[in-house]
């Protein structure tokens, strides 16, 4: 992902981000008295939101979360400025990565990182990718390594263990009707293929180790 394109994206969407606005109300009661929120007399609507953004990539997970976090940062700066909690730079926000005060910045990054991981676990069974950027604001070597591990794990889950979840989704959308009749499995099942692959890989690793690390004649070691 080319991170510099996020700045270009925000510039393209800047007018819409400003025009859509956000919902804002002045509450006459605190959160400990939430039951009073149902009474229109206890709050005053100062501003309503006029639109929303839909952002998605191939599977609406990793890069989508990054883009949504950038849009959220932009809107949150305007909200906090409206409440006189932060000052905007002269001329408005210059960067989509403009930082909040330290305590809020840490909470913001953690919140969006956790959101990415939770959504990813539900959909893929692994943590999200590119969360090092969401958490720290930059790509790291460790983050790239984690992305590689998670990508391989996703491949395995999608190809060998995801059938149950697909069946649940198909049943819930009436694309698959439950039946007491079970079709017999074929000779080659995903489980058998996985076991065969692991055994083959183990044999290959043993052969390589024997060739490179075990001497042909052990007696030559004892004679030296």
C-alpha cells in the first residue's frame, strides 16, 4: 500500500468530509442519567450529519480500516476544535496524520487497531494486516513479518477449515437448507491433504538436514 496516497485521498474527499459534517448535541443530563435522553427537552441538537462514506478494498478489512481511521482522524479534529479542546493549524488540517494530544493519540490508535483485529478475527480467523501502521504511524519490519505469517494462516484457513463458516452463512441466508442426509466425502478430503502435505514437508526437511548437517562417515569425527 502506498501510504502517500492517503494524503491525496483526503484532499480529494476534503469538501465532502466538511460538508457531510457530524452529529452534535448539547445534553442536559450526564451519562449516568441516560434514561433522560429519550426526552427531547433534555438535549439540544446543534448539528446533524448529512452524509456518510463507504470505503472498501478487496475484502473490506485491512486497508479499509486504515482509510476509515484516517477519515475518522480528520472529522475528530474538527469535532474537538468545535468543543475548544484542540486547535487546528492555520489554514486547516495540512496532513491526514495530524496528531492529537499524547493521551488521546494513544487511545485513538489503540481503538482503531483493536477494531481492525476484531473485525479480521470474525472474518478471517487472524489478526488484521498493517496494524503496525495504525498503531505507530509507520511500517515496521516486525509488522511486515506478522503480515506474512497472518497471510499464510489466512490461506490455510480459507482453503482447509472455512467450510463450516460458509455453511453457516449459507444456512442463515437460505442458500443452503439443513438436511439429515449427508453426502459421502470423497477419497481426498482437506484434512487428509493437510496431513499428507505436513508429512511430505517433514520428510523433505529431514532429508535436507541429513544431507547438510550429518556427516557421511561418523567415524571421521571420532578419529580427529
